[in-house]
């Protein structure tokens, strides 16, 4: 086991824009060890014993909320899960007031999902403990990007110069943004692909990530890819006039067997979920030999355990 890292301990995980490659590698190391913990007969370690983790999810969630809860419990924390309907928000209580209430109850960690971009940053200003962003508006979803990174690293090793294609509604995707930070920091060659209406101006992306390639042809982008990641297409994009039809979108940008076959032979197929099978990804691809979608879900618990552990200790030594 290597010695503990010397990186200053972080207090929050709000996005990945200021994370170094060394920090990301540390998280990958911890997540590997946490996955080993989850394969034991007793899937628990005492790192957060006596600590209180509050899941504040103001948006519906299955995978993120449940995996954070399982991760905290696997580290022996006490866990309280709250949705907007479980609080006094409907009575006019502000987000800051809710945080103050949770803090007065003794919370040490808040994991939050909110429809308003930037809301975790506001909470971090008023909470004495640690805040982990579970997704805020169109801005960021760091834990999803980290579990994606972990899954890629498990299958492909070092990601430097690996070709990663992210296809779908890039413009509105917090998953895409956080993945761009993680992947470019690790040296991957990233291609974002989709119709112009769901990507927007290239200069918007390349002003922040100058090495990211923009493509409007999945047939071309998929050639030689090491990773093909489809994003969920929200039906309101069609209702808003951004797409002619779901059938047309699927024809041009759906992950099908032909496009997978044009990628590298060891390509992995990913999706953050939930999926619209038959739209952005075909059923035979979603469950095919190249798919690691179920592994992403499993790895989500391990990586979220790693995040809690890293915030608690600042170390990669478990």
C-alpha cells in the first residue's frame, strides 16, 4: 500500500473543475479498495461510525440517492434521506433554512440534488460540514463522472489518448460537463456528438475544453472509439422543437450494433441511466457484450464510498 497522499484535504465535492490528475488517481485507488469491501461477507468498515449523512434530494433519483445511502451505511454512518416533500419547503422554508435545521440536528455530511444550478455552492457557504453535489441543474454531477471514470479505468487502464465519445443532449447535460472535466484532466481524447440543437456553438465548449472535438455524425465519431457513452434523451427536447422526432434522432444518433462494430474491438458501452431503450441506445447494445452499464451502477457505490472516505481522511490508505 502506498503512503497517504500529501494533497490538502478537501472539504466539499461540488464539481471536478479544480481536481488534479493525482487526486483523481487517488480516488480510483480508494474506489478499488472499497469495491473489495463490498465483495466481503460483511460489507462494512468503520470509517464514518458516529457520523450523520443527510441525503437532500430535491429531484427524483433512484441510482444516485440509493447508492449514496448504501455507500454511507457501508462506512457505518447514520443516514437520513430527505426529499422536498419531507421538509417545510412547501411551507416557504428556504434552502438555507433547511440546511441550518439539518446542521442543528448534527449532520456531518450533506449529499444534495437540486434542480437549480449552483445550489450546492450556496449550501456549502452555510454548512459547517462537507457537501457533496449529487447533481445540480444543468451544471455538474461529479460523482457520476467519477464512477464513469472508475469504470473506464477498470476496463481500459490509463485513459491518456483513449477516445471517448459522448453522444446525446450535451447542451443540457450535467453528466457531460463533469465527465469533460474528469476525462480531459486524465488526458483522454473526448468527442461530444449530437445534433447542433443539442450541442450549441462549438466555441461554448472549446473555450473551456479546447481539445474537445465536436461532431454531428455518430457514424464518424464512433470509428475507433474506446468508449461510447449515450446520454438520456429527455422527451421535452422534442416538445421544445429541438428535434424533429424521436425516430429521426434514433436513426442518426442511437447507439446500435453497427456503430459499436465500427469502434475498437474492446470498446465499452456506457449510459448514466435511466435509459430510453430504442431511442438513444438499442436494447441489444444495452445488454450486449460491450455494455458496462450494470457495472456502472455497482461502481457507483464503491466510488461514493471513496468520496466519503477521501473527505473524511484525505488519504488513499484504507
